[in-house]
């Protein structure tokens, strides 16, 4: 193999490790973003339900007042009933009392329904508040992990970059430019093995003659399909990778 290609492969190892570290950090950030989105949705929902809970509470208070007023009216009519002189008035008051009684039953039913709703809303709100708090602590944990990870990553990347830059100075600039050109277009490896006449970068069979040339010549050969820089690698003997 061309010694320069060998150097390029070393360079690539550094680059790929840097790339992997950055990918890992990226994935952690994505996980965090997902948590934050879930949290925001839950928080929004929680606020809506809290508003509903407050509404129900207000309606219940109003209903209690209505009930009290109705009771007062009932009691007043009852007093009047004991003081009336004629049958006509008596009958009218009896009717009134009956109306108040019916209304009380209706109001009590309405209040009980509101109370049931209130209890259901309250337990829903409690449940969501607990979940929101859980996610909040998960977010804090995740954030802590990311901070720790990125600190370690930056140290490692700084080391790798020093090594890489040392190596770069030993490789002709023109070759580096070609390597970077391929890298920019295709993430991952720019220098790949050709095994059994196949480019392992794009898995395409390469022309016979080119593959032969790769085995004997020291000149740089690129895959005609994906343009990656190739090096020859003998096929594993037992067929296993
Ligand atoms: Zn290829």
C-alpha cells in the first residue's frame, strides 16, 4: 500500500473518532429535546386542566349560593304559611314551597355532579403535576449527563485534533484536499477497502483491471462509483468477515 494512503487512513481514524463523539453528543441533545417537548406539552395540558378545575370550583360555589338563597326563600314562605288567613293565599304558598323543594333537589343534583367533576379534575391535575415533575427531574438528569459528556468529549476531541494535525503535516496537501472533498460530500469514511473486487464504501463491484491495478500499483485509485479512495484488502480466507 502507498505509505501516504496509510497515513491518510490514520488521519481518517482520528476524524472518524471525532465524528463519532460529535454524533453521540448530538444524540444526547436530541433525547433532551424530546424530553423538553414532552414536558412543554404536558405543562400546557396541565395549565388547561388547572383552569378547568378553577372554573368548576367557581361554579360549585355559585351553586352553593343558589342553594342557600333557595333555602332562605323556602323558609320565608314557610313562615308566611303559618300566618295566612285564607285558603287562596295558603294554596299559593303551598305551591311556592313545592317549587322551592323541587328546585332544591335539582340544585343539589347539579352541585353533586360538579363535585364529582371537581374530584376527577383534581386527581387528573395531581397526576399530570406528578408526571411533569418526573420529567423535570429527568431533564435535569439528562442535562447533567450531557454537560459531563461534553466536557469529556471536548477534552478527547482536543487531544485527537492535536494528533490529527501532527499527522496532517506529513501528508501532501493535495491528497488532504481530495480526502476532505470526499468527506464533505459523504459522511463517514473517505478511504475504504476494496475486497474481492468490491468497494466497501458503496458495495459496487469495480472493474477487474482497476482492482488488479490496486493490488500491484502504488498509485492512488478511487472507486469509479463513489469516488472514495481505495486500498486493497485481501479477502478473509474462511469467508468470514
Ligand atoms: Zn465505491
